[in-house]
C-alpha cells in the first residue's frame, strides 16, 4: 500500500496542526492526553477534531474526546470547539484497498457531523451521522474486550456457535454498561456497536482478537505483549471496564472473565465453563 | 458423526408421534403444513410441539408454528396445545461435536418454555427463555435473506468491513419489519437475532450464505439449486419478505436487493453500488 502524494508525514506537531481545517486524532488512548497537551494553545478554537481512537484512559476512566478536551484546556467561556468521533467496522487495510465500508460520525455539533460526513463519504465509504457521541465512543472502546474473548474461543477451536453467542451476550453487556453511563441503547445495536463488534470478533486481522487467540492457545499475556509491535487497546480497556462496572453496578460476566484471564491467572477453559454453567435464565439484552 | 443408540429413525409418522411427550418439528417450511396435516387427530392435545424450522410459507406468509397449529386444527375450545420455537446460533455439526452453544426457547406458555429449557440445557448448551415467540421465529426466518447477501459479498471478496456493515444494516431491516409485525425489538438484538445472524453470515457451512457466495461468483440461481441436495430456506423467504414489506410499509433496501438479484436478474455488483450510493443519512436502527 502506497500513501497518496498529497499525504505528507511528519513527527513535528506544530507542522501537522498548522493551518489544519480538521484534525484526525489517531493516538493510542493511554498516550492521547500527553500528545494533545503539547498542542495546547497551538490550535485555533474553531478547528474541529475527530477522534478515531478506541479505548478508555485507565486511571481516569475517560474517553478519548474527553482527554483531548481536557488536555487542550480551551477557554470554557468561548464558543466550544467541535470535537467528534468517527467509528464503525473499518479495518484499515480493507479501506486502503477501496473495499466497501460504512462509518458513523457522532458529535454534539450537528453541523460539524454533517461536514465530516460529507468530507469522508465516497463511492466505497458510506457515512452515517449519530447524535450519541458517548455511545459511539464507548461502543468502540468496550468491544475490544469482547474481541479478546472471541480470540480466546478461536484459540480453543470453540466454533461459530460459541463466537456468535459471545457476540450477542457481549453486546448485552456493552449495552448495559453504556446505557448506565448515559449512552443510547440504539447506538450499540447499530454500526458502531454490532457492526464493529462483528468485524473485531471475526476478522483475523484484529489486534485484540489475535491476542485472545494466543491466550486461548496457552500463551501468557506478558509474553505476547513483548512479541507484538502493536498497542492492544483491549488490555488496558478491560481494567477500566471492571472499574466502570463496579462504579455503575452493572453485571458483566463475560468482561469480568476476560479480566480474570488477563490479570488473575484464570485458565480460559475454566472461564468458559464458569460462563456456561451459570443459572439458566430468561434472555435480557439491555 | 454417529447417532446415539437411543435415537430411532423412522419415516412412519404414527410411530414417530406415538407416546411422544414432546415433538420437535424440523421440516423445511414449504412442506410443514402437509406433514402436520397427516398428524391431525393423532396427537393428544397436551403434547407440546417445538419448531426449529426457519422460514415463512410463501403463499400465506405464515410462520412454522402458525402452520402447525392450522394443520392440526385442534379444538379451539379445548385448552390450547403448547407450541413453541427453539432458535439461535446453532450449526448442527458443531452441536453434534459437543462444542459450546446457546439457544432461545420462546412460547406463549411460560411453564412449557421452562420445561424445554430444562430438557435441552446441558454442560455445553445454555438455553435462555424469551416470551416473544413471534420475534424469535421471525428473526430466524428473516436472517436467511441477509445471509444470502453475506454470501454474495464473500463471492465478490468484499471483505469484513462490508460484511459487518451488512450485518448491522440488515439487522435494522429485520428489526423494522419484525416490530411492524408485533415482535419486540429486543429479540432482534439478542441471540435469536444478532447471534443467529452472525453465525449465518460468517460460518462457511451455512446453506444460505453458500448460495450467496455462488451468486457472487456469477452462478445463476436455478443452476445452483439444481446442484445442491439442500433446501435453501432464504430463497422462498425472500419472496415472503418482499410481500410482508409491502403489507407493513417497511423500507428494506438490502432485502429488496437480494430479491432483485435472485429473481429480477440484478447483477450483484450493481446491487452493492445501488446500496452504497443511497443518500447519506442519519443512522436509524429500529
């Protein structure tokens, strides 16, 4: 894949931001705050920002757009800067090859969302607007924890029935936590929720799924993280999710199991056994 | 795969029904009525029936449980016979190997549902109850049309982003039609909806997905149906779905495209182009 000539690459923040109409923020979540702090005072208040990072800052439990706003420390009395999020099932290598895809743009600024929709839409990319920024951003972050679980099932050759059950029951957990945090349940049943969850659980390329697969095969977390050059967002997000679940008193058996496999030495097979042997219930999706 | 010794196979309907506590009806939908007509008067009114067929009778637009009830013609003044549906992401070959899976049992009879839940649940099968029989049965039928579309994308090598977008936008269509017909939207966001849709769209084994893949590669419908020994429920269901969409005035661009590819000679690539070039919109999931 070759970048178009019109794209210039720089590691100089001032050059990158200079004269920008719109800034796309694609920084691993645990580094987002530090990078944006360096931009404080360097970006006109009217310049919009779109975040495409999918995670939650472990220590503060904040979402990327919240981190960016805090780090920039814009004048609270001024007209607020348009900040939004672009999300959905969008594996980069497929987009780069021009394969068809869809995205969601969400922000508190309908005009800004419409502008981003028009900017990104093209023959192979269909962009929908959504007013639930909190839900879109949370869905993108939380689904990475379920993707680790999907990978674990792959590593154990558990099959499509198991992975599809995980997708549906994992979605119910995301929705319960998200709505407790103020998001709309509909967002989780749309492209940013179900759609992104499906790609992340089924595409062999996903970083979170790949980590899970290694764990399912018996590899240890530390070992795997040493061996990959990539940031696996779901690992830190799973810590934040457990804290959020406690704070908002939401029951999340799957995400708790992933956390226990990652950090408490739970054997993945025992984890599945625990989930399968819970009391037989009525279905509850939200 | 070998059937357990306790399972006896017969093509004698009277023998099959004689002394049965519970009957599982697994008949291709277009033949369900005829088979059950032969059972009229042969089954005590207290004997429950669970349908696992996923489709809609083309001429009447009725669901399998409705066909069974009509065909049996039970005394309307008697205590109604318990009839329910068992559905969810359950590829048979995986179940037969004891791989973990989940199902939904739904009926208008809570005690009957609880009994079926207890009967089928085991270490590798988790069964949830759901009171929305209409939704569970419709979800299982309608998803087969989306599965054909998923196969078409596979045949065209369109990628995971496209298939996940199809899953999310297809789910929105199922939900719109289902709720217009009296189902609960929550059912579509659960195991019988999202869960079954995911298996059907991603497992290489699915009959509907496989048909779609052949169409995506350029094969013709008639040719394919001649070459397979299986009933592909989604083909007839897509006819019923179009009629239902008109009757309930529900917009279903994806399912209409599948119907046009199957029966109106629409080229699959043109179909995708049409869907991708629709007016850019706000997301609406139900």
